[in-house]
């Protein structure tokens, strides 16, 4: 997971599925890193969405999940079409929306926009 995390943070800046295909071709280490990192956050987000994990506790401690969403969001529509699955990263998306609201409420009106600008 550490290697996947380092890879995602430093290398993943795709905005289209074409860029994704070049960076993360099937069978590559990059593809495995992408799947490892995003599936971890999809699992964690599902715990928040199901009520197993308190949202406020999660939001206070897990900005990396929001980072994951900011980086994937530009291509999620294309990704869902390409994979034929409209639920791809839907837990992360739902949790990220709630996280953005929480960040604005707790960090100020521009907190989420500033976060996106910094990590996007």
C-alpha cells in the first residue's frame, strides 16, 4: 500500500481515459498501484456511507481520501462508461461530497476550493 500511495500521489494526474490508458495499461505496476490505492479508499468510504465509521471522525483524519477523489474526479465519467459500471468509486464520490461540505463548515468558505487548487 505504501508504494501504491507514493505512486498515486506523485504520478497520477490523469484527466482523461486516454491519459489513464497510457499511464496505467492493464497488467502494469501502475495499474496495480492505481487499483490498490483507489480500492482502499473505496472500502474506507463504504464504511462511512454505511454508518460503520463516524463521518466527522473520518473527515477529521483522512484527507487522503479527498485527495484521491480530487485526482480521479476529472475522468470518473469516462471511467464509468469505459468499465460499463456506473458504480465505480461511488462510495468515494459520496463520501467526498460530504467531506467537502464538512471542510467548508469547519475550515471556512474557501477551504475545499483551496484544497482542490493545492492537490488537483
